[in-house]
C-alpha cells in the first residue's frame, strides 16, 4: 500500500475533500432521516420494535420525531381508514420539504386484507409514496432495509428538490396525470 | 336476461346448499327450578315472553318497550351490575325488524344473561345509559352501525364512522366494499370532487394486473423493460420456453362457443 | 402568509377565543402517546381538564362486516388485527366461540399448547404495556429493557407459528402444529428470565422511583362502582378492588386445573394497576412453568375429531377417500354450524374479550360482534379525565392500556 505524506501546513491546516454540492447535501439528508411517529395499526408495533433495543434504529441516524415539522420521512405504518385519510394528508402537508414517504405494510400499500368500505385502498391515492414495503406486518429488518433503500434513492437525487421527479399520483390505468404535490 | 340479485341482503351467501340439508339448532335448556336463573326469571315476572338457557347463558326475550324496566330489575334485584355488550342484529330483509341484545354480567355469581328484544324498523329504543354508563358508547355504536335511534341518550352521534358519512355499514343492504359515497369519500374530502377523474376509481380486485403499468408488476410472457412507455400495441407473447411456460398466444388456441 | 385551501390546508389545534375562558385542545389522532389513533378533545380551564371527549373510529376497518362475508375459518386470521399486541388471545377467543357453537372441544395437547400461547401472549402484552406506559410517563430506559425481553418472547412465538405479530396460531378445533424441538427448554429459560427481570429491572427501576410514584399515585382513580358501571374488565376492574378474573370465575381451557392467584389492588389508581400488571406477569410465568410437565404427559393429537366441521389430519386426507371428500367440502363451502347464538367471554390481557356469534346455519356468520375491552375503557376516559391536570392525561391513557385495533375494529 502506497503511503503519501499529507502536508497539512500547506493546506491551511485542514484535510481537504472535494465533492459536489449535490453529494454533500444528499450525504447529510440521507444519513439523518428523521421519521414521523405515525403509527396507525399493527405495523406501528413493529416500527416501535425497530426503534427499540434489539433492532436499534438510532444507529442509522434515524430518530423518531413526534412533530411533522421536524420530520423528513413519513412512515405510514398500518391501515389508513377513510376517516383518518384527511389527517394523513394534513400531516404530509405540514412536513417541510424535502420529504419522503414509506408506505409500510400491505394495508398502507393497497388496503391489504381490509378490502372494505372503511379503508383507503392504498395510501398512494392521497399521498405520493417513495417506498412500498410489503408484509403483514413487515419485520423490523424489512423496515430497516426500506430505509436503506430510501437512503440509496436520496443519494441519487439532485439537491434541488424541484429537479426531482416525484412519483405522480397516477390513475389505475397508469396514465400520468396532473401533479398534485 | 340479467341474473336477479336481491337488494335487501347483499352479503356473501353460500353458492350451493344441499337440498336435503337440515340445519340443526344449538340445544336450548329449560331453566331449572331452584337455580339462580330461576330467581331471575321470577323477578322479571310477566314482562317475559320467553326464557331458556343457551350455552350457559340465560336468554330473556322481552318486548322492546320494557327494556329499561327489565334491565333495571336485573341490575337492582338480581345483581347484574355490568352491561358487557349491547348491539343489534339486522333482520330487515326477512322480518322487517332488528333484534337487539344486551349482555349482562353478575360479578358475584359469575352468571351471564342476555336480554333480547325485537324492534320494528323505524322505531326507537329507550336508552339504558342511566343504569349502565357503558351503554353510552355501545348505543352510539349501534346507532352508527344500524341507524337505530335511542331515546334519552345524552349524546347520540356517530362514533366509528365520520360525522358526514352516509349509510349505516352493518345493515345487510350495505355492501362490503361500500357504496358510491364511500368509494370516493377520501378523494372528495381532501381534494374535492373535481379530482375524481385524476385519482381514478378504487381498485377492489386484488388480482388485477394493469397492462399499462410497467413499474410494479411483470406479466409472465409479456416482459418489457422497467418503466417503458406503453404504446398501445397488441400483446405479443414472448415465448421463452415451449415446455415450461403456457403459450399465451391467443391465435393458437380455439375458444368454443358452447360448452361441450 | 399561508393561505388555506383544499390542497394545502392549515389547521390550528388550539382555539383561544372563547367566551367562557376555557381552551379547547385537540390531542391526536397522531400523537406519540395516544396509543394508536385516539383523538381526545379536551376543554381546559387553566391546566385542569373540564371536559374530555374521546373521538374514536380512526382505525375502523369494518372487521364485523368482514365476518359476515367470510367463512368461519377464513375469518380467523382477521382476528389477529384486533388486539395486535397479543394476537393469539383474539384467535383463541374467536375459535372458542365457534367451538362452543358447534359443540366440540379441543384435544388435551392442543389445550396445553393454547394455554401456553395465551399466557405467553399475556406476558408479551404486559411487557409492552410497561414499556409504553413508562415511556409516556418519561422513563425511557424501561422501554428499552422491556422490549429486550419482549423480543425473546417474540422469538418463541416465531419459533412456534412463524410470525412475530400476527400469529394465527390457533385453529377452530385445536392448534395447527405441535411445539418444535427445544421450544419448552427455551420457554423455561424465558420464564426464569422474566421472573428475574420483573424483580430486578422493572420493579427496581420503577416501584420505589420517586418520580414514578408522584406521577402515578392517586392519578386516574376509578371507584369500584364506576368500574362496573362503565364496563371495565380485566386489570382495570381488578385495579379497583373487584376480584373478577374470567380464568378463575368462568374457567375455560386448562385454567381450572392450574394453580395461580388473581392479584387485586384496592388502591384504584394508576400505581395500583401498575403493580397489578407486574404481579400478573409473575402469575403467567407460574402458569407456564406448570404447563411444561402437562405437555409431556399429553397425547399427540392436535385437532378435534369432528368430520362435519373440521378437516381430518393431512395423513388421513391423503389416504382415505371420505376424509378427502369432507376436506373438499369444508374448503370450498366452509363449515356450517348449527343455528343459534353464542357469547363466550375470555380473559385477554386487556380484559374481557368476548365474541357474540349469531349463526343461521350458513357458512357465513349472520352477525358477529366483538366485545372489546378497550372500547369500554376508552369510553371511561370521558369520566376519569375530568378534573385531572393535562400532564396526567397521558398517564391515565397509558394506564388504561387501550389498543385501537380492538377499539375501532
């Protein structure tokens, strides 16, 4: 292994690293994703478990916040009922940009086993979703993996949020329609 | 001719029932003399229409107008100090009435009594909230789910469904997937009616595969690159293997007009 | 200046401009200590609650409606999602109700396994209670310790049924599987561990903790009369001095043969209920330890023999024609219980969990009503929150141990 002498004195006493603004900003964003504690149903228990002792979310820089104003990620953990849908959208609107959404569990993805009058058939009807997480309920490992995938996604994005194309609220037929964000 | 679908009961039904199938009944026992239940029956007296024991619970059939009186007697004279549950059963399709039940518990004797009455459609029942506070929520739930009005309830309002909901979900006429109002509820509320076209209808079919969606599902035999634009061309089955995969090419198969 | 419109609305939770000098504060439905989706509208005079109005239904999924459209066996996995902290207790309560309706009894080994799972689920639920309750009150380390033990219990459940949270570990008429090899040894280790941790970790951290006592003592007082009147069951009822435990009074499964005590507290406050939960965990491990030798004595039959309602074992289906025919009918059409109605109460970790089933002889239940303990405990909030301070509201909600899966159904 080649060894190089680094002359700190000539570099104003500081080690120098060169990077682009995008990478620097995304490095910061992706490594301190603060999710909103948005436990809705059963998946919330697994979300708590992933924050607790064995799975320990804190080591990934993920600290749950109770206020949407301080959160970057909304983890929709559980069944979203029609009565609650309005509040979910309101909390999403209250979050500051940049923001991402993880839909955790079958119920949040598609309505899951609750194919009834009272459940929203997939949260992507009201909120644009970045990561869909399958399972009923997904294990904490799955949530950790989803968060790592989201970090990966963020690292590829542009620091200027306007340039990123968020997944649109598309219709069932898949045709792209107006952006609702 | 279109198949006739009854509208008064849209719940799932058995598609086949044996012609000779006789439905047995859960055994009902008579109230034994000298037991605790015999005293209960005696205390209620003439208000009682019918009484029997079904699976270790005493069932008391009464008239709907006597419900407060009977439950008061049960509470004050027979020691039934807790109302565990109260709700209704929809018999509108068959008999145009609801069956209401109150499940009471005697903590000292560890005995349970079910008070049952039949209430005609459109009539209201007297609230037992002055006797049991637990009926407060239970009666509200009954009102929410069946639309049965309760007289003298302190705060009769929908409890589980939103206040602006239409319909009463547990009625047999209410479909499991909800009606038109239910299916657009969240879209109307959040975005407004004008966004119905943009969001699109709900997908209630769990097995549905969208042919234009190239991001979420792959169709065996019709794989395209991830995120490719759907150009509306007719489907061309790609034959990967002649043995392992079914040939999806429609031209090769013949559809019979009639079943042989 | 933010402009409110339909797509980007803004809502204020607080309303100060009222004539009567009270403040209305909205608590939930998204609140970290609301135990799910409880929405409380509190009217405050200074810091004191004048009026509390619990608004529920934010997790209503129409489970009772689903029961009317599903065959009896199809519906069983749905019961997992009622009280999702202790799923097996729901599965069991439902399975027991159907078994009572069709008049069958599970074989001995199935009963032993079921009782084990029920008690294991009680420990899981109580550990979860102490974790979240302590977290709400402000003792974060208890949360981390309790979840550590809870993960071991989850491992045991996972070894048995393959799922961590939604078990479906009970079938109508028995249990689907025998215990895997080495499970009982792990269970015995777990029991010792829980006994040790309850005494040396949770109680050592909390029982004499000055802050814990100040936050819990004389907070959320429910008199015995109120507890009965509002339909409280389980630890809420026993915390008010009424020794009513369904396992003792109306025994089901093997509870009549087992030796255990029913802890009762006449303090009527949150602290008494906390002590009760700790004692119940000890009793649960005591029951589990008694069950281990009972398992070894039992015959290896797992499902009840009732060909009209329950499929024969797989081996018989594969070898005997009649068993295959029965199995085919049961799978394609579903079982048809006799006409009648049944209400069966069981003691779930939260209280009295009962299923009322009205059967008309069809493969679909005509009406299924789930009597959920948390539903009535939520109703109680409008009474006991009045007169308390806003800081105690979270303590009281935590102490009632409500789960919204079964409140809203």
